[in-house]
C-alpha cells in the first residue's frame, strides 16, 4: 500500500479486547451466516446461544409455554 496525500486513514483491528470465548462465538456466527445466509444463520446462532445459556430443557419448556398460552388466532401463524 502506498501512502499519498489523498490517504486519510485505514483502521485494521483484530478485536484483541475480546475474550477467546467471544472470538470463537464470532467465528461460529460467521460460519452459520455463510452456510445458511444472514437471516436463517442468525436465527440458528440465536437458538444455539440460548440453549447454551439456558440449557436445552429450560429452552424447550419456555418456548412450549409461550406457544401453549398464545391466543388461538396467533397459533395459526406458527410454522
């Protein structure tokens, strides 16, 4: 790269302030985006993150509770 009078600044960073766990999570998120696309990859990553945080049983029970106590008209929109 050649510095000229028109060169203003370029910011390169490696997120060194992040922990190793945060860096690994970001890599997994990026891979899911590449495989499934941004929307589905983001959803899959969100589900994985919630399961890791809450545990599989708590995750499933909370979602079932939400579905079971929804209004009937709202349940028709679940796919």
